[in-house]
C-alpha cells in the first residue's frame, strides 16, 4: 500500500512548521502570529472540553451538543459558518442516511424477523447455544446495517426467548450488545466511526478502505468474543425467571380447537373445471365441507393474497388455502375430480401465513342477530369478511358438523381472515365481540412477502461497493431507489428510518477536526503521542493510540471519538513517515471497542434497562475484553496493513 501514499518518511516538523510551510515570518510578525494561533487553539480546546463534559454527563442530549458546537465554532475565527456547515455536503453523511433506509427495508420486509425466528427454532432453551447463535446472527446482520438498529430489533426477540425459556434477560442482553458492537468491525459501512475514519483518509488525499478491509480484524474478535462470553456469562446478572403464562397464539388455538390436519393447500391446474367459475357457483362448503380461507395468486413479479368472496373468479395457477369442516374423504374425492394438485404446508394450520392471515377469538353477545342461526346462515364472510373455523361452548370445541351448528349466546367463535378485516370489526359490539387477539398481531410486517426483494437489493448494493464501479454513496442511493421501486420502503418510512440524532452528531463534530488542524492542535497531539512513545516501536504507538481512543470512548459517543482521533492518527503517521492505514484502522477498531460503559455507545444504552444492568456490570465484563481486543489489534494490524 505504501507506494501510493503521500505519507513518506521526512524530517520531523513542529506544529508551527506545519501551518507556515513555505513561509516563515520573522521577528514580531512571527511572534504575533504565534500568539494568535495559541489564542485560537485555546478557544477551540475550550469548546472541545465543554463538549466532552456535556457528552459525559449526557446533558443536553448528544445532537443538541453537536448543534451548539456547530454554532459556536465560527465565533473562534478559525472557521467560517460555511465551513462549519460543510459536513452536510459530505458524501459519507449521505451514505450513512442511505444505509439507515436500507436497514429499515430489511426490517419492514421481515428479513430481520426471520433471522430471529430461525434463532429461536435452532437454539431452543439451551443457554450456551442461544448465546453463540445470538452473537453470530446479530453480528452478521449488523455488518450491513446500523448496529443500533440491529440491537433495537433483537431486544424484543431476546425478551421473548427469556420469557419462553426462563433464562434471565441479563444473561443474553450483554452478548447481544457485544455482538452488535463487533459487527462494526466487519465491513466499511457497518458503523458510523468506520465511515468517519474513511472520510478523513480521503480528505487527506489518501484512497479509503475497501468494503471488506475490516473483516480480517472483525472475524477473530468475534470468535474471541463468543469464547469470552461462554466463560464470562457466569458473572452476568439475571437470575432465571419463571416462564411466562401461556399466551394466545396460532399454535395454542390450533391445539385448543383441534384444527390440526384440517388444513389443505392445493393448486388449480390448467385442466381443472374450477377455472373461470366463482365461489357462489361452486358452493364448496355444502358439497365437500371445504372452506376457502384465502387465495394465493401469482403475478409477474409478486404474489398476492386474495380474500375470497362469492364473486371471486378462480384462475388456473391459483393456490387455495382450505379448511375442512367435514371428513377429509369428501374433499379427496372432490380434489381428484377437480384436478387439484396437493402442495406442502410448512406450518401447522397456516401458522406460517400469520403475516397475511389473521385469527381472533370472538364471543356472541346477547344482542347479536346471529343467535339461532347456523354458522352457514350467519354468513360471516359477507358480513365481516371472516370465516368461522372453531366453536367452543364451554364444554370444549365442537369439531363435528361445525357449519350446521346453531349459535347461542356466549358461544366462542374462532374466526380467520385478513388482519385488516379483524382490525375493522374488533370494536363491533353488536353481533360479534373480539375478546382475544394472538401475539402474532404484534409481529405483523408493514411489507410482508418482500423479504427476497430486500435481500436482492442488499446484495446488489454490496456488489456495487465491493466492485468499486460506482462510489459507495451512489451504490447505497441506488439500493434505496430499488427498495422503493420494489415496494420494500416508501418515502414516509424512509424519512422515519434515518437516525437524525446520529447524522447531526457527526455533522456537528466534524468541524472540530478542521479547526484543530488549522490551529495546530492535531499536530500538538501527534507530537505529544510521539513524545510519550519516544524510542518505542510503531506497535507501541498503535497500542497507545488504541488505548487513548477507547478510553475517550468510555465517556463520549464512539462516533465523536472517531471524529476527534482520526486526524490525530493520520498526523502521527505523517510524523513517523509511515503508511496511515494501520493508524486509521486502529482508531476505527478502538472506536468500536465501546464495551466498557453504558454510555460508550447507544448499543449499550439500549440494553441497560431490559438487561437490568448497572454501570459496574459493563466495567466488570467490558474492560477485560477491551484489553483482549487491544492485543489482537496491535498484533493483526501491522501484519495485514504494513507500516
């Protein structure tokens, strides 16, 4: 790498040399200029210390501090207001905003939820397996989206696991936060500090890092973190908790109302007599005891779930989701006669369709007009857009001849239909009262059925970034547009998904790097670090740089830490006459090593309450692992990024 860098070995310079290169004023003019620079540096440092103190006490909020600094810095005379606002035009700021939108697309379409469901299915109640798989899944997803967003997604997943298994949330929340922070060491776009450091390299005329430049460092750290958590979990707080009481779920209702083995999923073939006929003509419930609950219809680029009505005309290729209220033999005969192809089901009684199809438990009130009518005569599909699939009269479910059963006051009906229809009639107190909704209603996705589209968009963006065909920011914007075209996001959700607090924090702190550079503060810091490590090797300098960055990150945001330390790292490399890459990478890795306090990163702050952690818990678990990361970084960085 060194042959393409402007950082070549040269005689040491002082801060005064740096800012007066090519012109050395003599006598009084030099003294006056020196005094002016010292005064300006003093003002900038005073503002910086004030910002750090406000960050540490968390008053006011982080973005408010950044805005205060943005307004105050021009008063020092070091920067103009235009220069202070230049961060808003930085391509990396736009890139960070675009990545928030792409991450939101993965959430809205269910990619993140599917990963969480896979985790629950694979790990079961084994705490060791849960810890390992949780960290691997979180880190993998966090490599392509905001670590804060990943943490927010998985907190309810972990709480659900805790409730169902009895494992205390404190045993799992810390591994979650560690994995989310380490995900920032996986790719260039995984976390804001990486992009801040990369932007500083480019600002100095040095080619930035590649998309996977961080991966060789992140993978070993992840492996060590998994091993560390396996042994350190005994020190994590959180006693085992009693399992939560049984909640209303699709699975619980399938068992209670004995719906298992009543479901069928069939496809209408081209030669079927059903093609071109509507449901009123067929009258399937009376002839075969088959209730069509929903119809899957494929279009060119998408699949639609239709609510069946008497006027719905069936087409070749339609997939019917059917509930059998009569013995299966009748339907088997119909299936053979109507040329219907059997299709597999991946979930018990359409539990795998909970994004498109809803369930609700309802009761027949005394004022209902349905009393005395059979389920068929009640015609729930026309009235409510729903289908009755179960009836409970207090003595257990009625499984025989459900459609002919006459409704009585107090009967409990299990109905199935679209979530939209269930929501519409949940407040109807005249004929049917919704008394219980399943937990699946809280897990509905804004855009179901689009997870594959979102994954394709993500892979396309990664491909563009890795290939370098277009700049990273352009690749991310292309990904946002593709997600919009394919329906994964819309403008309203895109604007809501952007974490403006993070954007303002970075924009407000970026002018400090320019101000400190102009006033000689960066060079003074670099010279101070060089003096502290005088006579030591470059690896010791890296260790000191890592330690300072990580220590600063104990009290202020890791993004702000990267903004402050990246220019110092490049100045140190310049003073030593070596490649800037090892020093820039060290700052990036140290900025993500924010394990030591709850305020080091929003990731830690998010898990404090659900994990029931104290400040000391992070210190006890995080400090030893931070030393491990320091050692790994100091060994690996010079090997993979030579001086």
